[in-house]
C-alpha cells in the first residue's frame, strides 16, 4: 500500500449537509464523534467547510429549494471525493417520497457512492459506511493519478 | 563651483524659480522649466553632499548685509501674520503674532555681536538637504501632472497653479536654509517662511474646510515660533549667543541651558505635529496631495524632528533627554493606536507620520550613538516611503474619486500598477528588511539599553506602537488586494510624469533598503560621530551589527524574494482550478460573488472593513490622549527646572 | 557562516516539521484522552498532510496561494534565524511578517468568512506581538545581547530571574498556537467555526502548506521558550514541553473568549508582567543569583 493511499484512507475529513429531514440521522452522525464511538480514532474529522472535506455526508430528502445548495457544496469539494447518503430519506426520499416539494433521494442531484439505510441508521452503521466509502475514495484517487 | 555657491543655489534658487513660475502662467512653459529646476536641485544637493562628505563640515559666513535683510523679512512676515489674523478675525493668531511683533525686535535689535559661523553644514545637514532636495523635487515634478488634473476636477478657472508652485518650490529653499542655519535668527526666519508656505498651500483650494485647516496650522506653528523667540531671548540673556553650536557644546549643562533647549524642542514638537499639536497636520490633508506629501515626508514636519536631533548633543544624559524620549514613545504608541480606527487613507497616513516622528524624537531623547543613528535612518527612509504613499493615495483619489480605504477594495484588479506601487510602499513601511523597519529595529535596540530610569516604559510603548502599526497597515493592504475571480479589467490612466515619479520613489525605497550597509557605515554613522556620538553600527560579515544585535541584510532580502517575488511570478492557476468562494452553497454561479436570497433574488456580496471603533474611537480617545500629552510636556518643563 | 552552520541549518530544516508534526499528533491524542476518547494515531498529522497534498488544487485566484507560500518561507526564515543563532528581534519581526502574510492571504479572497478570520488574526497579532518583543528585551537585559547565540552561552538559567516573563510568554504562546481561550481567529483543532476563519478558502495542497508552516511555527515558539534554561539544554526542552502540555490542558478546560478580552489580557497582564519582571531585576537586583 502506497503512502498516499494509506494517508487517504487514514484521513477522511467529512462535511455534513442536512437537506432537512427529522434531524434523527444528524444526531446519529454527531453521536459518532462522542467518546463512545470516537471516530477520530480513524482520523475522521467533521469539518464545516466543503473545501476541506473528502466525504460529503447528506441526510434528509432533497427538495426543489435546496438541491442547488447540495450541488454547489459537492462542486466545491476538491477531488477525490465521495458522497454518503445517510438514512432512508437521503437514499430514496423515505417517508417524504412523492411529496409535492420533494425530489426524492439525493442521487437525483449528485452521484452517491454509498447508501446507508435506516431510520435512523445506528452510529455503527454510519462508521461502517464511511469505511466502505474510503475504498471508493481510494479508487477515485488512484484513477485520477 | 565652490561649496558656498552650492549652498547659495540650494537655498536661493527655489525662491527665484518659485518667483519665476509665479510669473510664467503657461503650463507648457512651466513644465520643462520646473523639471530642469528639479534636476539642478538634485545634482546640487548630491554635489554638496560629496563636498561635505569628502572635506568635512562646511562653515560659511555670508556678508553681514544679509542680517539686515533677514531682520526686514522677519518683520514683514510677522506683520503679514498679524494681517492674516486681523482679516480672519482669528484672535489667537492676532495674539501670537502681536507677541512676536513686540518681542522679536526687542530681542534682535540690541544684538550686534558678529555671529560666527552663520551657516554650519555638517553631514546631518546634508543628509537633510538630500532628503529635501531629492524627494521634494520629485514631489514637485509629480505635482505638474497632478495639479492639471486637480484643476480640471475642481473646475478651477482661471488657473491658480502659479500661486501653488510659487509656495511649493519656495518651501524647498526655506527648508534647505533651515537645515544649514547655525544662527538662531536665520533659523527663525526660515522657520517662519515654512509656516507661511504651509499656510498658503493648505488654503490653496479656498474651500471652507481648507481655510479653517490653514488657520489652525498657522496658529499652532506661530505658537511654536513664540517658544522659539522666548528661547532665543533666554539664550541671549543667559549665554549671550545665538549660535546653535556654541549653545549645545557650551559644556555647562544647567537648568538655564536646559530650559532654553526645552523651549526649542517644544517648537520642534509643534512643527512635527506631536500630541497635542497633531490637529494641524490632520487638518492639512484637505490640501492637494503634493502638499500633503511634501509636508509629511521631506519638509515641514521633518524640520521639527531635525531641530530636536540637532540639539540632542546639548542635553545628553539629562532628565530633559529622558522626558523627550518618554514623550516621543508615548506619541508613537497613541497615534499608532488611533490609526487603527481610521478609514480615511490620508488620515491613516497622517497618524502614521506623527507616530514615526514620535519614534524619531524618542530616539533623539534616548540620545546614544545608536539611537541618533536610528533616528537618521528613520528620517531618510520614512521620507521616501511616506512621500511615495501620499502620492499614491492622491493618484488613487484622482482615479477612483475617493480617499476612503473602503472604496479601495479590490483596487489591485482595477489599478494594478498603482496598487502594486502602493503595496511596495506599505511593505517598505511595515516589514523587514526594509529601511523604516530597520530604523525601528535599531530604535528598539537602543531603547532597550537602560540609559534612563524609565527606559522600560519607553521600550514597552515602542513595542505596543509597533504592533498597532502592523494592524492598520495590514488591514489596508487587505482591502487593496481583496478581489474575486470576476473582477473587471484594468481602467488605469497612466500619466507619465506622475507614474515616473512614483516608480522612482518605489525603486528608491527598495533599493536604498538593500544598500543600507554602505548607507549606514559611510553616511549615517559618520554623521552621528560628527555631532559628537560614538558609532552606533559596525559591519560584521554581511550583517549590520549593533553592540547587541545583528541585522543580516541580504539573507533577509533573499528570504523576501523567495517568499513573495518568486511565488508571485511562478504561481498560476489553470482555468479548471478556479472555484468560487464558499458562501454556504447559495452561490449563483462559480465566477461571480452573487448569492441567491430567500426569495430567489440575486444579491451581490459586499465585504466591508472593520475598524473596531468602539475601541479605537478618535473622538472619545482624543481628550485623554491630548491631556496625557499636555501632562508629559508639563513634566518635561518641570523636570528641567527641578 | 561555516560548514557546520550550513549542516545544522539543513538538519533543522528537515527535522522541525518532523518534530512539529509529532507534537501535533501528541496534542491530538492528549486532547482526546482528556475528553475521554482514544484519539487518532500519533502519525495522524502526517497522514492528513500527505492526503491534502494529493488532493486537487482549487482556489479563487492565485493571490491566496502566493501569500501561503510567503507564510511558509518567512516562517522557515525565522526558524533558520533561530537555528543560526541570530537576533531575536529580527526573528520576531520576520515572524510578524509571516503572520501578516497568513492574514493577507485570507484578505486577498473576497470571502466574508475569510475576512472575519483575517481581522481576528490581526487582533491576535496585536495582542501577542508586544509580549514577544518585550520578552526579547527582558532576555536582553539579563544576557546583554539580543543574539540567540549569546543567550545560549549565558551561564545562569533565565527562568530564575525572569519567571514572570515566562508566564507572559505563555499567554502569547496560547494565542500563537491558537489554543483556547485565545483561539479567536480559528482553533488549531478542526472545530466547525465560522467555516474556519483564515483557512476558509484554502484547500488541498495549499492547506497542507499552511499545516506545514504551523509545525515550523510550533517548534520555533517552543525553541524560544527553551531559551529560558539553556545550560543544560535538556532542562529547557523539558520546560518547553511542559509549557506545551500546560497549553493543551488549558485548551481543554477553558472556553473561547471575546477578542476584546484577549486584547486586554495581552496588553495589561502580558505586558505588565514583563515590565514588573524588568523592574524587579533592574532596580531591586533580585533574581541575579541562583
């Protein structure tokens, strides 16, 4: 394993965007930062800025108002980057499916690499999803090189 | 050509040329004439410099006839000031001028001793002369283009440029006379002429603001001149002399001498716009830019610090010296702090000038060889950088229509050349390895030596002022360079003479900083030795060393080139790498600073400067600062008597 | 400058980021432990650095990239001045130039968040610059020289006579290292805050440059602290490391305060302590002997 690959896998920085669900998934993501789960063990940091991040974690269903924001945040992230759809709403629209204002899952707007189902998913599942995303991240990075 | 002729040229030629350019009403004719004059001044000052450098201090005794002429001109000037006071119903001016009109003849008429030497021109004098003639002449050349635009902008018809150039050019002669004079009567004459020129240049635009500012400048400077007359009177009464060199080398340092010197220093403080006299210099910026540049860099205020520096050997290791150092450091600190809260570019520069003059006065008060050398270094480099910055701001004002720092946002894309020069000017004021900061470094090194009991207060005020300086200049630079990817192209109008002058000053600021080792070793140190101090600096390897520190000149230049110049030349972005700034994802597109509002409207992003006015508010701070300044001045005089 | 100096400079150039990075890794582990977490591996800062280097470049325009280079090169210059035993005041002036470059880099982008950070960065400099410069003066008064070389040769430990100065320097150190309660512009830790101040518009390799500069800066500041006990030098290094630990502790038990409070502390307490120290040493002759 090359140094760059190793570094990439060991240092995934996350930016989190909530398209606006019930906040259940958001709370589960924050739970990952607490001493119980302590994701910093894996070098995972929660950044506030897409320009610093490698992984975009999205919760909630994308709608007609916020799809542009989601797209813009995705575009502002430097390559390589991956997207995680966290929770039923982000994956498919969930309980908001077919609402008049909702587009559906976030894959309607940006390419999604890992889907994490659940309402809400448990922190273990989220961490597992991030680890899966790292493989994709490395693939993308190696391809670019 | 003998040295005396050169002195005559440097002092009298400006008055003659000033008079002629008053008569020449055609701009086309005046231009080559003034440029030729500037060249003559620069060459003459360099020549005189070489004469003094090679053959030592020059003394000269013009024919005694001049004494009568000087007396007559002095009386005329005082009469004129009285007239100005009466026509403007300004009672303070009337009072001060009336006092002068009584006391001046009373003092000078009974005095019949032969003054020897009348002119005393040592290295310090020629350094000042070089600063005045070189930078002053460049500013005069700059004014040629500037004033034409100025009159177009302000729709002045018929042209009043001839009056302007008369006073502007005569100013240089008066300043040269002032730094050559050894007789206090001669000094007084030139002192009054600079006051006159300054008064007329400030009121040049004849707006209400300009008239008010000019009257304020007049009364404050007249107050200084009153102290000068009292000082001359005391000197005559106690020592029966009007010769500066005799006064400061008399050897007997008693309260009488110190009181006289304190009065002269007080005069210097008024001219150098030290707290609480800063009002006139801040008001003076209503004048056209070349005037501000001239007043702030090479003339007028430098006369004040020159006088303190000239007298410094007379009060070595006295309480007066310590009091002056504390006063200067105090002014340096408070005006630097005040500048943080200012958004008017000229006002920021004005405070920066007062601060640097305070620093020079502080160095004169510390009064060791190192401190005096630091003061001279500061005089030279501050004149260059500040002259440059004022001219740049004036040019920006003509092209942008504002002198407010807020309106200079992103100027680097609109006026790239001008902003580049402005950045060079500011960097040369603010960072090592450039001359002004080298002077500041030497000043702090000198202040750290416990020569007075209160040295720790002095050095503390110096470092606090130094940190404040960093903040207000960096803030301003930040406004200049702040720009977005969509920035529109350049709209610069490059007037050749004005831009040529700016370039010359920028090259001078950087180039002379690079040559600081030969400058200090060959000129500044000998100048300090010539007035009676030990050498401040010596060369160790490639560094310029003080007794307890070293300034590695060219390694630092290499570092700056590696840090800024090379990245600026090398770093380029591919179009694909350009991205919008972060705006919470609501950017409208990649290249414009526009975001989508809650109702889908497009809103242009505006960024504004921060001035922390709740902390650095001029109005609320001023009364405390002025009160403290008055207290320190009072301490200065009381300390002398005790 | 002779051959051994050049060798030493090269070694310092290479070693400083290594030490700085490890210290940052330690910081993250210690912080995690203080919060009841396990924390990242020691080498985490290096993983972050290499990852950032391998990311694609993105910037608003080339201005911020140029200033980031200036920040790095000038900080390295200050570090080299220290290693080559040059003038402390010059070193601090160059460090101020470097700090201003970081703020100017943020200013050069028209981003509201970056500007917030830049103004706060300048306020931080306003608060700590006088402390560091005055500390250099206090050191001069004891050793008779501003040259690091002469300070290194000074027999008597400075800490004995300048304890208050060290306390003041600790305040400056907290600000310089971006630790609570003085992490006004942006915390050294990756908290989410005003989208991270001056670093907002930096990403990928340029952000890595800034991270590298922080390592140099950290080592330099700790080096200055170790001057307080130079014979034997390992005592000084232990003092510096304990100061670092103290800062991490303070970082974890305090909250961020307002900038006005920082300014007040810097200019009154920081400057006041050093002045008091100078007065005691100069006029009462205390602290002169061991």
